[in-house]
């Protein structure tokens, strides 16, 4: 296959700029990602009911028992579901008792399927720890790629990965999807995946550079992308199939995770070709 | 080549034996259960230093064990390791009781023993003619290794936990182990008067209403004393830890709590397996269509990789959580990618070379790429493991182990399969 992907690199950079800008705009307008309670503190109680809840009455009860609590009803194949979230004002255990009390008072017959609660301080701590871990891991990858190739390759790979993370977070923000612990795991997965994709192209580029010493960088990059294109399409396609299976059959718990991965896979494949590679050309032309 | 085949079969057999030996441990987010994060704060509201955590942890362990839940664990938690994570798998019958018990302060008291031991709770009453005397209490050791024993003690304590200054295990003169303790000056003076007047009488050390140890007074004890009779260093050490724990004036706060109904956990496992099988089936189909005979090789190495990884996770006693499954997915993606990288190289090279030569140089050239991608990801795994939260660690462990097994299956084993095929005069694809 011999398609010159780089002919439209300006267009692609413009597209990326728009994507990143709208991601950042959405994130700014909504005050950062919509974090799940794992990262903000608060409680989330999910209950199964034998009949549709009387939401109006429940909300009245909640207003007195646990101010600030919100209830959302849903339904599954054979039963009614209800999830109640509340800000962490008192210890999680006490808050749970209040929520259950409100549910009982509203006349609902229910069983608690899952409960999660933590204070705001711990949420902030988890968020910070996750960020630090991601930052340090990215620095480690940059160092290795810079060592194995050249600094600009490491920088290009990390910029591409950062681009993917920002665009994916933006997409989640626009679609009002919560960033939970599982979504965080999906983000880590896509970072690894995008990095892998970029390195495959860079590796081919390094090999070509040694074989075809007098070729200009631009042609070398174009050749390397073409040579690895079948592999890129196959691997991305296959991984996408696996992730789509997760999205379709994985159930509600895995939905946020699978959705993040689906977006991330597409963006990650795109960025290796259209972000990381042009950066190397741009730098090669100047140096 | 025969040696390599033997090696691969050996690895596969060992894996299967490991997988058969015990099941993979699943995290509470998959199997259901309850977890609590505890923070011990001193009376002025500040968190306790990490150094004092061991005592608190031991007290919490005793509380959890009192419920008879098997597999419940207590471990340090949080970035600074100054919190405790209590995990109770399965369905917990009475969460509010567990919660209340966890929050109750550890109370340590020493009582004068009036009578005992008795084998059952009704025997002491019979001995007293049906009613305990005024100022008497009935206490038990709880069901330990030697069975429950009951004692009648004086209701008002001789020593309270906050009057203990320190406790530690030491060897005694008879080659056994004992636990020495230090009392505050006031309590020491009181205890000296009491022990002098009551030589031969027994004293029960009680934590949270359960007797830890009963010993006879052999001497006048002022501020320094020793409790003899430990059967091992560990036993003497345990008593010392519990004595110190009783001396720490800490209140335990539950700062994080989660519970998941076991049936919901079972649901997500079932859905996860269905999704996983659908994904694998689709991927294998595409591989077989695209690569023909080589697709069979790829499928075999992918399955072997799954087998090895499962065995390794079991051998490491790892706990599989949802983020861990994310790591598995990336592992699978990279395993497929390694195969595709090699096959594409062979396809390219086969235009100008013989099959055998193309296989040789295909693996050689793809190796550099495979190594780079794997090392990069392994580096990121290492950092995520060091700096990450518990959830992120779960991701890093499955991914890291998966990449190592993949280097073995997708390169070493896959190459072996190709060479074996070539030797039998088969086409590569």
C-alpha cells in the first residue's frame, strides 16, 4: 500500500488542533472532567426495587434525610434500578443509613446492590496519586524512547499520547461521561496502546534511515508509515473488535471503560500517523 | 529443536498444574463483598503516625476474626500507608454491626480473677449458686486454639490501657519467651500495693471484653513486670503488640466504605467472560482468514499466553480486579500486535526470499520493534506500580506479567511453530 498520508498533514494538524481546543474548551467550561465519587468524595448507592420508585416522594424524603442527594431511576431486563448520589457531609456509613431510611420512608421495597462512599479528602488524594503515577510513567517512557532513538522521537511520542488523553477526556466531558476508577484504567490502557503504535512506526523509520541514508526525512517517514500500514490497520481493527465486544456484552459496570477504550483506540491510531510522525519530520527538516 | 519443544511443553504442563492447584483470587469489585478504609486518629484529631499502625492493625484483625469470616484481610493503605484497608469478601450479613465494631475504640483492662477457668458459660453460675456476686463479672477467652474458657473477675479493673507505658517481647531465664511491660508511676504504686497483698492470685488481661491472657502474681510488681508462659516469640510479640495497642488513645474513623452485592459481582464476571469469548472468537476468525496457516500459530500462541499469564497470576497470589482486566485487554492487544508485526515482516520478505529465510529474518527484524514496545510499556508499568493507587497497581501487575509471558509465546514459541511447519514442508501462510 502506498498512500501519502503526509500530503494532508496540515489539514490533520488543523483537525487535531480543533479537537484538542474543543476538548479543552469543554473541560474548562465544565470545570474539569466530571469525576466519579472515587475522585471527589461522596456516596453512591445502587438499589434494586421490585417496582418503579415514587421519585417525587423519594426526593422529598432525601431533601430532609440527606440534603444534596440526587436520585436517578433506571431499569434493567426484569427489575427496577435506582442510584442515589450524595455529597460526603458525614461519615459514609451514617450517610448510607440516611439514604436507606429515605428509601424506606418513600415506600420502596429495595435491596442494596452496591454502595460506595468516601470523604472528599481521600478523593483528592486518589486523584493526585493517579496523576503523579501517570506523569512519572510518561516521563519514564519518554526517557526510554529518547535513549533508544533520539530525544525528538521521545518527545513526539509523548506529545501524541498526551493528545490522545486530552481528546479522549474531552470526548468524555462532552458526552457527560464520568471519569471513574475504571475509566482511569481505560485511559492508562490507551496511553500504552498509543505508545505501542507510535513506536512501531518509529522503529521502521530508524531501520529505513540506515538502509536509505540519502533519502529526505519526509520521504522516509512516508515510506515507514506505508510499510507498517497493514499492520496498523490489522492490529487496531482487531483490538477494536475486542473492545466493541466488551462494549456490547460487557454490561453496565464495564460500559464507561469500554467506551473510553473505543474512543481512545481510534484517536491513538490516528495520532501515531498524523501527530507523532509530522513532529519528527518538522524537527528533521530544521535540524 | 527437540529441547525447545520439551521446554515449551514443560512450561505448559507446569502452568496447567498451577491453574488446577487453586483458583485465581478475584477482587471485591468482581466477586462482591465489603471493604472499609480506616483512619486512626489520636484524641486531638490528628492521624496516628505510621509507626503506631501495627498495633491498630492487630486490634482490627482481632475484631474482624471475631466474626469468623474467612479470607478477610487487613492491610496498610493510602499513599503514606497510614490507613488500613479491611476487605471482607462474600456477602456480609450485618454490615452495620461490623461497622460499629470497627469504630469502637480498643479497650484494654486488667482484672483480678476471682474464679475459673470454667469450660462453659453456665458452670460459673452454678458454682456461685445461680447469681454472680456484687462487683463480679463473667469474661471469656473466646474460642481459641485451646477452646473457650470462662472466668469470674472483679468488675472494676486493676489497670487501664492508658496506664501502660510500653510492652515488648523478651527471652526469659528459662529459655522461653515472655512479655515485659512498664506501667505509669501512679498505676505502678497502686499495682505494687495490690500484688504485695495478693501473691498467688491471678490477673486477666482483657481487650475489648475478651481475655487475652491470664497469669498468676508471683512477686510484687511495681512499674516493671513480666508476663510469662508464651509458647513462642510470636506469641509473646503478639501480646506485646496488643498491650501497646490498648495504650494508644486512638479513635478509629471509617473514611471510605464500599460494598457490592455478590450477585452483581457474579453478573459482571459472567458478562466479562461472554465479552471476552466473543472478542477472542472474532479476533481469531480474522487472524485465520488473513493469515491462514500462520493464523493457527498466532491462535496457539495467544491461548498459551493466556494460560501462562493465568498460571503466573495464581503463582504470584495476585488479585484480579476490574483495572486488572484492563491490563489483560492491553496484553491481548499487544500479543496480537506482536504476531501481526512478525507475519507482516515475513510477508514482505517472502517476495524476495525463500520461506525459510523470510521466517528467519522476519523474526529477527520484528524482534527490535517488539522489544522496544514491550520495554517501553514495562517501564510505564513499573512506575505505575510504584506510584499508583491500589487500582492502578492491579492494572500494572497484569499488564507487566502479560508482557513478559508474551515475549516468550509470541517470539520464542511462535518461531518454533514456524520452524516446525517449515521442516514438514508446509507453506508459511
